[in-house]
C-alpha cells in the first residue's frame, strides 16, 4: 500500500463529485443544470453575524485563541444546549469548538476508537463522513439499516448489531440523506441499550434547528447519558454559514480534554473572528432560523408533492433537514445510472442513494435548498426525463 490503511480506501463525498460533473457539463454544453445535489443553504449569512465577524476582524481579533474555543462562545453554546436541547449537564467545560461539525465528529471518533476491535455502528444510508472517520480512526464501521419510514435506525437491526465490542453508535436526527427524525421511543430504547451494554453515542444534531415537528429531543438530554454522549452541532446549516467553518461538540469533560489536545496539535484553534460570528448567531439570529425553517418547510411540501406525482416515484414526508429521499426502485434502474442520465439527458443534478451506503440502492437524494422556481423546473425536468425512460 502507498498510504496509511485508513486513508488508502477513502472516497470523495458524492455531492462534491456530482457537483463537479454538473459544472463540467454546464461548461461543455452551455446549458444550465438545476442543482438539487448540494447540501448547503442558498441564503446569505444573517447580517448581525456578518457584522460581528467584520467587527472582530477590525478590532484585531486575529490571533490564536483557546484551542477549545473562546470562552464567550463556549458559554453561549452551553446555554443553548441547556435551554434548547435540555442537556442540563452541559457547562462551558463540556463544550469544544472546532472548524465545523465535521472536525468535531472526526476528533471525537479518533479519541474514542482504540483499535479495529472497536465497532462503530453507523446509519445506512448515512452521511459519508461517518464511515470515513471510523476508517481513519482504525475502528470497524458497522452499517445498520433504517426503518422503512426512514425515521432513523431499524431498532431490531440495531439490537442485533450491538455486541460487546460496540464502542459507539452514531445517531443523526434529523438525518442526512433521508430527513428522518428518530421517534422519541426509539431514542429512549437506544439510550437504555447504551447504558446496559456500555457504549458511547455520538449524536450529530446539525439539522436539529431544521426540524419541522413541534418538539425535538436530543439523546444527550436523556437519563444516564451525560457520561457517554457526544452531541455534535454547528452553524453551517441553520445559520447559513457553511463557508465560515464553525461547529462544536458537547461531551463529558474527560473526553473534551482529549479532543482539545487533538485540536491543539492539528488545527491549533478555530479562527477567532469566526467564533465572534458564532456568538452573534446564538444571541441574535434565532428569528432568522425560524424564518428560514418555514421557507424550507414550504419547499419540502412542494418537492415531496411533485415527486409523488411522478409514476414510479414514492417519497415519504421528511420531518427535518432539507433533503427529500425519493424511492425510485419501481423504475428498476440502478440509481447510479439513473442519476447520471438525469444529469446528462435531463440537466438536473441529484445524488444516487448509493453515495450514502448499500441500503441507498433504489433511492435518490434531492436537496430542496434552492428557490421555488428552480425546484419546480428541476421537478419538471425530472418528470419528463423519467417519462422518456
Ligand atoms: N453532519 C451532517 C449530517 C451533515 O450533513 C453535514 C454537512 O453536510 C455535516 C455534519 C457537516 O457540517 P459542517 O459544515 O459543520 O462541518
């Protein structure tokens, strides 16, 4: 092998590959592609956040800061976690800030996985970074299928997958790529299992503020979970801040200290002025988050309705995030081929479900972050292309 075992077989995130292919097609043909593959908000970052970042730059906050994050941001995050997620045990010392949710996921995984005997259960279909981080950490990833309604793990399959070597179970609710929110009963069952079998839970809650249900429950708020939960969240999705690179992890202090050391020796710290944008987001932008969520809700309804009107396509109503997970298995075409044809013949970019795991065969992921007119046009192109198959 030319490279480290955990790196040699790494693959690109499908969204990046499809975006590149779509851009190339646009250049080659001069035609526009409707982009339903992208997982980032089209809105600008709310103004109070931008102003706080600019102000911080102008006032000279351009030096190294605490590797785990500036105190004011950790304080705000801890308050947010207690008030909005019911994570009553969260204090400043439990919060580690990093350049995105991805590094928080990665470093928590690196700190927890002790060797290939440590098994990490990940959702299938699921966010590709979960598999990558386990691979790099040298653990064994165990993909477990979801419920047929896509609302998180199939609990029977999960119970069967757990054994004495299970070190971590990764939860992602609302989930990428399905938009599914795990029912509270299933979360409670998982929490009980974690206590009984003594494993950790990494709960990726990056879409929690984009949950369309009345109530959101974090597994980190459940009884007996304070010692064994890492709650990962960030600013990218809910505050339209993907390019700022800012996220966090909430975890027991003893783990936070280890993750902080990983940050010390890798990124050093997260950009200081960027963190001031984060403080402003938590203090001043909750109304914008609510507004954006309602816009996405309307787009979700439009896209799901449009998909279900196509012959051979079925789509559950997702409860969160900004993705529709369309069941196209009735069309009988491998989804990688279908997605390629939709792009090259229909000029609409979507992701094949197989980018998210083996269980994604038969599904396409459509992101509904774009404006209504683009979504309508995307659906129109997809519908007419499917008719021509
Ligand atoms: N977690 C999930 C489930 C995601 O879908 C994404 C982004 O696509 C991330 C984490 C990454 O977030 P960040 O931009 O904060 O690194």
